[in-house]
């Protein structure tokens, strides 16, 4: 009997779930691209009441820098404090798990009028995630799925071995010496 805490902050939604032996027994979310820092601790506190968590799974992106850092740092800190393992998952893969198409593309808002995206065939990602303008993503006759959020059950089911956040842009901040 394994209890998994699933966390994703790679989109404008902060998502938290508790998965027990492959079943989602608790789920909560808060919408707001800048609300991850406030929402995540409150959601986790509510989720773990009366539960002993055995592992943490966290969405590693791609996603905006601050949102990813909040989710990943929280997941790693929680796991360290509880002396339990933490696994990183590509958030786009957890979205793609909801789609029942042979060949498709998943996109999420990357801000700056861009999207993070990846193509999938038979449920398997083809290539690496990318960031592009929406007009540059379309491939003739390949459906595009947007406005979906990572599936928490899929996150727990995926084999998680990603150890670094998936950042697809250079940081906005520039050291004074480099200006």
C-alpha cells in the first residue's frame, strides 16, 4: 500500500493529489499563474491530514521559472523532511496521458504569446518538449490539445527519473556584470 503525494505547478493551476495504490483519493487545485506560492502549502496541508505519505511525484515542466521552482522546491523539501523519495515527471507527458489519439500535440500556455508543446504518437512523446509561437506548432492533420492540466494519476503511474527542471527559455534576469 503506497501513498503518493502528487504536485504540479507547471501551468497556471496549482494541482495536488493523494494517490493510494493507483486510486486518486484526494484532489485539490487553485487557479492563478501567480498563486502557486500561497496555494501549494495550503493544498498539501489539506491533502495529508491523517495520512502517511510514502513518496512524492512532481511535475518538472516545461513551465514558467517561478511556478516550477515553487513546486519542485516544495516537493524536494517535503520529501527530505519526511525521508521519502521524490520523482520528477515531464508535465506534458502527464497531460498527454488523457488524450486518446494516435498522433497528437499537447500545448500549454508559456506566456509571452508562446506555448510549451510536445508531439505524441501512440501515447509516447516524440522528441523533446519545445517552446514556440502557436502558429509555428501546427502540423497538418495532427490535432492539438490545449487547456488541459496534468493528470495526477498519470503522474504517479509514469516512471519518473527527471532530476532537473525543464526550462526552455533563458532566464529574464541578467547579472549586472552581463548588462
